[in-house]
């Protein structure tokens, strides 16, 4: 076998040599500079977060926090914003076993229209809020590319099957969101000595990571962190809190923690604000960014942005 044949065989197996990889990267950078566009990645809609992380195709992202921090609200806003910001409007999927599809839609509408949830629930919408609701309905009434799944018996194999069907129909998927990953099981049969909660969690995250790579779209999951956090003086999430979740600390490309001091202190000086803590980021920056959080919606907002914009 000649070197040319051998190299061709390696390429067919998925290998890329350094020369070709570097050439592709330089051409990509030249194209972005020419068009003055940033490198591609899914935009979360939160400017400071988007300035510091890059959610690429094939990435696995974890969002962790204690109860009432806003994990589901934050992930739903990311889900909606990433779909809106995708010029190609590739299909996006949101899985949850905690809420039904009607409850998911309520939260999506609240965050998208900036209408307080109590006004919707109590039927006290103002004329302007009715107009916002009508505009939202008109714009998305015929949308066939956002999928919500409230199956209460979800496991990672079922999620994979559903995503493969949608990929087959639409050719591409924009993003996959999974709320409460700790509720997701696996059909894998473990040896009795290996059948532990940690191994099962690891199996789920490894399969989701593989799914992201295979479908070439980001998979973003939320998880509830252990109550041991409550015993600490500083209750901000850390990588130590992720370490007990199996291999996810290694599987995830990006890990975000959500912290709102007002959950613990009604008189907190940081009322109406939230910290998004970038605990792991394969693209660089780790640290915290601040967002506004308004309980009456509830929703997260960029600090510099007027909520009515």
C-alpha cells in the first residue's frame, strides 16, 4: 500500500492530518475576518455570556444549580434564543419529565413576550400585553421546527431515537435541550457489581456527548446539585459539586452554575440579580457573569437591556 492510499484510508476513517487541519482553520479565520463576522456558534441571547463562551456543534453543555435558582427558566430562554438566532432555523428540541408541554409553552411565552406570568394566570392582561401575545402567536403559530417532549418515562435511548427521527426528517438539528438530566435513565444492563447510580449517570452523559458529536449539534442539559451545598457558607456551585455526578465533569465541554443570593436571603443586596458561573469552558474564560432576574415573569435579562425592548 502506497503512502497516498494509506492516507486516503485514514481520511475515510475520520482522520485529518495536521497540514489539512491547519489549512482549514486558516481559511475559516480569513473568511470570518473578511466578512467581519465572529466564529460561528449558538447564541444564548445573553450578551456577556456569549462574549465568553462558544457553544459549538457537537458540544455537551451542563447547567447546574440548587432548587429555585431558575435552571429550567434559564435553559428555556437559551432554547428559544438559540432557535431565534439561528438563521437557518434548524429544528430544536426540548425534553422534560418535570412539566407538561402546556407549562413549557407558558414559560416560553412569558420569557419571549416579557408579560408577567401572574397577568396571564389571573386574566389581567393589558391591551399592550394582549397585542404582544397576539404578535407572538401570529409569528410562531405555523412553526413546525420547535419540538417539545414531556414524556415522563424518558431514558437516553428514547431521546436518541426521537432525535434520530427528527434528524432523518429535517436533515439537521439546531439544538437539543434536556431538563433535569438526573431523571434520565438508561436501558443498559450493568453487571451487579457495577450497577451504581454514578455509573448510570456516567452512561447517560457519555451517550448524550456521543449524540451531540454524531448529530453535530449542541446538547444542553440541566441538573439539580446536591443538598450538601446548603451546609456551606458560600453556596455558589463549584466543580466539586459536579464531581459527584459521574463522568459529566469530563464529558461536558461547558459547565455553568446558577446562583441567586435572594433565594437564601430576602434582604439580599443583590435582589433581582443572578450569577451565571462558568465553571468549565474548553474555549477559555472561567469566572462569573451577572444577569438581571425578575421573579414576576420569571425570566433572566441582560443587565444593560431594558426588559421592554
